[in-house]
């Protein structure tokens, strides 16, 4: 399952001082807030945005397995971004069983695909399998 997406957009510049809070050249707060809003419009609830040293983590609320979208600027041009899921695959091993979150992943990733593809300010969208 392709759970990583790279794209280009000038729509998500860094907030003032954001690069000093994370790491130089890395940001993604505007992108993460944008995705939280657009997911909510599609009935997908998210939790509190968490800053990491590589970007931002956006948890997806679920009664079942945990899932988060990890968002950030990639090293390179100012308009390069990456969003990936955590965990990276929908099947997770927990102790002596496998948890299958395929339905949740499919719902969230399809919403993400629609969000990106319908925004004219987002271009060069490339989906990848993390393996």
C-alpha cells in the first residue's frame, strides 16, 4: 500500500520562527493545519498536532488502531513536502496477533489523495510504498 506522498506547493511557507523550533530547513505547521481542516471537512477527526524534530505529527482519531499523518518540508526546494503514515503499513504485529487497519488507512489515504489532487496549488504528486 502506498502510504507516502511527495508533492510541491508554495502554499505552505514556514511560520515565523518555525525553523528554529524544529531543525533548520524543516517546517510543516501550515501544511499540517491545512490537512487537519480538510480531513475534518471529510468527516475524519484528528487530534492535537505535535511538533517533532523532522516536522509535525497529526494523529487520526479512531476507536481502533492508531494512525497518524507525519507532515513536513523535505530538504531541498522550499516547495517540496512529504506526508507519510505512522505506522507505515496497515498491518501491525502486537504480541501474538496481527492488527489489520486496512479500512482506516484506506479511508484516510483516499481523503488525503482527494485533498491533494483537488487543490490547484498542489502539483507533482507522487505516491510511494515505504518498502
